[in-house]
C-alpha cells in the first residue's frame, strides 16, 4: 500500500479553499474540505487511479477530479505526494507548487 503524504502547499490550498467557501457557507466549506481531504485515500490501494495531468504529460504526476477541484499528486516509489488542490478553472502554473520562481 502506498503512503499518502500531504505537502505544506496542498494543506495551504485546502485552508484557502475552506476560507473562500466559508464566506458564503461555513457548513459547505467544511463539507468540501473534508471531501477533498479524504478523496486521495483511494490512492493508498490504487495509486495510479487518477488521470495523467495533461499540462505535464508525466506518468508520475496525476490528478483526481473532485467536483470543480483538481487534487494533483506525484507518484514517488511507495509514496503518493499530494502537491496541490485547486479549482479546475485556474491555471495549474499559478498554484504554489508549480509557480515559477523569478
């Protein structure tokens, strides 16, 4: 079984998503963050379940689509590293993990 590792960036993304949704509904924010946090549990048994992220076309970088959000992860041996969680309409290059350093 693969070990699920949440990166600091992905945890920060979840916090941001929760804060944004909570402006309209605290209850919905709690439900969505919980759903996004638990979705990668399936990857413990089936780490290749998600689709390859089309922006990278790298077999190791995959995503789960949960409603309007993308949970992007990287396969690393026996680990699944959750890299980012973001709204599907945002460019992945604008996320904390993939943002280009200047």
